[in-house]
């Protein structure tokens, strides 16, 4: 685990980090990078304090950006029927859950040899429900601090927001979703929580899978 992974985990908060299987490992690694506790007071009573000038290190305000080439499962979205795709610049965490719709009936059961052997409900039919998908990630600017237009990831933020507020189905391209037959999604809920750092903005998106159905059948 490198410094970028630790930074990403600390920015997204405790609830998101708990979803990672190696949560304890992340906690241990972050603990190693905590600065030692400074004694109080930081200085003794002095009549005069000498001022010292520090040299600015070149590139000290440049953010440690994640490597775009290291994405294992790139996540791309399209709102124009696949003509163009917006790929999330930094690989998000994806959680997928499924559900089956089951029709149950509570009926009285009787058996000649003993009704106590029969219990439970009668399942008449079942069908698969939509997949629920949670996408959690962060956008990064190239400069640690400064004006909003310089350090905040304005362009990526606008592109992502345009996709999330789209009122129709969104085409998606991501390997785990393709394995489940998911090529379209509908955005249900999204949020941009407070994030530490002027050049970082976290996001959490909740979507459900969508499929095309032909409800009109000609006989």
C-alpha cells in the first residue's frame, strides 16, 4: 500500500474505509504516518525570538496525483447513447448487491401423518430484481492549495455532475458490471460530502441496473 492509497482512504472517511477488506491494515499503516505529539508549550519564555527564513522547495504545492494507468476496472459513463463516454479519472470503489422478488403465501397446511411436519410459506413465483450499485470515489486537482479554479477539480466535477443529473438511462462500461450483463443504469441518489483538502472532492453515487424490454408483442 502506497501513500496515495493511504491518502485516498483517509479522505473518504471511516464509513467508506470499513468497506475495504484490508481495513485493519489501512488503520495500521495510517498510524505509522501520524506525526509525533509535540510538547506544550512549544517554546520557552524568551525576551527575543530570532526569525528564520525558509526556502520554498520547487513543486512543494503540487499534489501527489494517483497514476491513471493503474486503474484495474475503469468506470465509464455515457448520456448520449454511447457516442461519447466520460471515464472517471481515478478508479472508484464499486459495491454491487442483488435481490430476488419472491411472492409468498401463508396458507394452512395439513398432512395425513402429521401437519407439524409442514411449516413455512408457499413460494408461488420469483423474479430477479434490479442490481443496486454504489460508486464511491474522489476527484483530485493538480495543486494542493490556491484559488478554486486552480486547485479544485472543476472540469471533472462539472462532467460528473452532468452525468448524475441526467434524467434518463445512462450507459455504463465497466468490467464487473459487464460480467453481470449490466450495460445501462439509472441514477437514484448522489452526494458530494465534505472532503479534507482544497484540491479533493469525494462523491458517492447510488444507481440501479436497467434493461430494455419490449412490452408490446404483435400476435
